[in-house]
C-alpha cells in the first residue's frame, strides 16, 4: 500500500490520528521537503512519530518515483506532505505513477493554505484562481500571473498568491559543470512579493496601459505561518506591504476583490496596519 498523508500547516501535532497510526506502522516513511515546510525541523517530527524519516527532495520525487513506491504487495510506504496531499501537482503525478503500477493508494487529507487562508476573514467562496509568484532573476521576470489577478478582480473575486520556495535548488554553475552544488534555501516574503507586483504595475503604467488591475494603494493582506501559534496577519495598501516584515516563513499574500462584503470588512479591520487608511480603501 502507498499512503499519501497530509501533515497540516503547523507542527508535528497537526497530523491526524489516522495519519499518525499509519506512519507508525509503515515500512518506509518519506517526508516531502520542497513544496512547503512546517515550523519544526525533521528531527522534531521523527521524535514525535517515534521513527526515522527519509527526506524526499525535488530530484527524488520527480525523477526517482520507482525508489519511493512500494517494492511488493506486502510493503507499506508513507509519503508525508505539508498541508494537504493534493495541494501540489507533483503529488498528483506520484499517485498516478503508483496507479500505473497497480499499487493501491490511500490518501489521508489535512488542512491546506487553500482553506486556512479564510482565517483573515475574506470568504472562501469569493476567491478566484490561485496564483504563484516566483522569484525573479536578472534575466527572467515573468508577469503572466498579473492577468489572473486582473481576471479575478474583474469578477469581484479575491486572489490567493502562493509565494516561491527555493529548497535544494542547484546553482547555474553546478548545472553547467554537472557537479551538484545547491543554493541556500530561500522563502519569499510578502514584502518581496509586493515589490514584484509594484514593479509589474510600474512597467504597465510606463507602457501607457489603462484600466489597471490594481494600484499602489489597493488593499493587500499578508499572512505568515498560518495555523501556527505565532500566526501573523496584516492588512494594508500594496505599497505599504513592501515595507512589512512578518518574520519567518512561510508567507502568502492575498489581493482582495475591489468590493468587500460588510462582514469581510468587519473581520479584516482587526489586522489593519492603519485603521483609518483601511476604511478609506474599503469604503
């Protein structure tokens, strides 16, 4: 049996009872380590589960599925995922590979940022398409996600922006030399994401584009470590968000719809950086 188990968003204790029982009995247990992270290290998980975990980085998951999947009918393997198992397309692909090999699969669900983002007060049924904001480089600065924000805003919908994570990413030099060397881990912050959105906005203004999806003074909501004891939420203008420090990862950003429901405003104002400015942005 191949089990794909969601771990939730916080720490070791967020695993479900069902998931915990399966982890304890499996022959091998892998911890996926590159699409998201918990607030505790792998050692804390191993201590809580009472067993060792095998780190599954991007290279192993995307290229070494045969190594992960059960070798025979009598072997049970667990694959642990931060959040919910279906929060990333990589996990869907792994499940399909297992089914192609006639391996029985069981999924144990858990909380995901896709639903937990409701903690900021913006109603879940008013969200449109979720986007990802990648780190820019000097030579690669994609902005296609701007159009998805624009589409959501035109329909009166909020946009959840998932922010880039770089874990065990090979350096360009190592790829050219075919010698594995990795960049230090990086986790995009809400201020970095806001700065990139502002840069896209400035480029479109310089190009003379009208009817912009948002402005420097549009409302933005920054969230950090959702589901943890030190969860932090801030609501302010996109321009002000470029200077907000929400502390350690993981962060995500929401660009709300232009018009909010009165209950959303009442809930969200508790997180406002400046309540008077917030009232102006939401009136």
